C-alpha cells in the first residue's frame, strides 16, 4: 500500500480562497456558520460559499490555526482559507482534512509574524502531503469520520442538556413558574412581587465569592488556565498539572467566572466537577472569580453566573486600562436575588444535577474518542494499518 502513495505539494493539489468578511460580521444565532481564525465557529446571516471544503485559519496570536471540515452554505473571515481539491478524482476533501491535521505543528513553526502569526500562501503552497489511491483515501476518511460523528453527537447532547438546565432555571427562578406556583401567593419585596416564603438576599449572603482554600505548594495539582473554559458551556477542558499554589483555588461544585475582558464578555464560565473527591483542591488563573454556594446549591450558582442579570452587573463594574479591564468583586455587594425555599432548591438541583453529571460523562467519552482517533490518524496516514478490501463501511479495518 505504501508504495502506491504519492507525495505532492498543496499548491499543485488544492485551491485556496479567502473569505471577505470582517470578524464583526458575526451575529448571535445567525442563519449560517461563520468561520474565522477562532477555534469557535461563529454565526452570521449571510453566505458566500456553498461547497464541501476545508477551512484553515490564516492567522493566530499563538500560531494555533483552527482546521475544520464543512459541507454546505457558510461565510468566512477575510484571513480564513477555504481549501478545495483541484481534482476530486485525485484527492478527496475529507482525506485532505485529515492529511492536514498532522501538518498544523509544522505550519506553526513556518508561520511568520511576531505579535500575530500568519500563514502565507507561499508557506501553504510548499507544504507537502502524501496521498494514497482514491479508494484508500475514502476508506481512511470514512474510518476517521466515524469517530468525529460520535464526538459531534456527544457534543450535541451536551449542548441540549445545558440548554435544558438554563431554561429550567429561568422558568422556575426568573419567571416563577415552578411546580405548584399557582397555589403559592406572591408578596411584595424590594425586587417586586416574589413567591411567598422566598427571601431577598444579596449575592455575598448566599454565595461565597473567592473563598479561601489552603493549597500545599509542593506536588503537582490540577491547574486550569483561562483557555480551559468554554464560552458557552460548563465544560473545563485540557486541564494541566502544575506545582505551586499561586492563583484561584477551587473544589468540586465551584463555579469559575472570568473577571477580565474580553473573556467575561465572551462568556467564559465553568463548573468544577473533575476533581477526584470533595476534599481535592485545584488552582488556576488569577483572572477567575471563584463562586461557591453558601445557602443555594452549586448548580443554582453556576446557572446564576450564566444569567444576563449577573453578567451585566459584573460587566458594568469593570475598570482598568483598555483591553485589561477587570471585574470589581464588590459589585455584587448590593446585587440582590430572590432566594427560593430550601425544598424547591433541593428539588431543582436533584433534577439538573443529573444533567450536570451526564455532561461530564459525555465530555470524558469525547476525550477518549479523540485520543483513539488521534492515535489512529498518523498510522492510517502512514499506510501502517491494513485496511479491509472493498466494503464501504466506515469502521472496517
């Protein structure tokens, strides 16, 4: 099999186009995917492409260039490359995507620029890939796609579970439509009418902000940089292990809330549930505010931190030099919430805690799938895996 593989330069095998949009063309909940130089795929209401292709970022501050496969209608940033095979009878798009993945570290080393790294067409055109005969390309693409589809299915389930938890929080605690709400009269409060039995409290009365936790300096411990937090979910990924104890300290059940711009505005907020037990402590970026329940529940605190009202108070309090503004923790001193009864809080958390745990379980499954795929990828691309003849089934080896 290896003898039949051919090496070619990208400039001979593919075409490169770029998008024309600026990054500010992104629209929340837009109709079409919008590919930029960010790892996250944004949305916009326009499309300039309707095709099967590979999307490759053309610049990145750290030289970490997002690479994505897509088929359909989309738009692209002006520094994002839209890459297509010149001849699909020579090179399939799906194989091209997987063949480029191991090249990303090489491209990073060749990229130009100081503060921002750039991938020029000269660099890309001279990059070489190996391509086997077309049937082998299709088999490799199908095998690896099977892993990616499982990963995407789990990611979709995570998004649904998180959306359901946030919707339930708003329904019960913002709109006051919880089970039995029709039988419970409302009473006047500084926040307006609230259900009888609920109490108006300031955030520091019910949430411990940046609680003190002792962490030994010796030995390695889980460390969470800001980049580990997601913009739109509770997941904390790519956790590191470091010695020392400088930074924000946290335990399972804590919420990590970004205090610095633009991380706060982008939505970086995580829920800690990856530590081995209730006594274990991790530490992370000094740019986190750690939120821990006093009189609420951990799940309620995380969903409160995701609410527009909570985030709005934090954003308005930011001060400091342009580009490095930070939240002032005292901004929460006068921020009041309606605290539900203990029984209702416990009922709510009994429901959503199942979703929180399932999200974590799905995240671990995704990590395992990625590890397996990434171990298999270089072996397939080197022709070291014996592929079953004929059959088009994706997982046959």
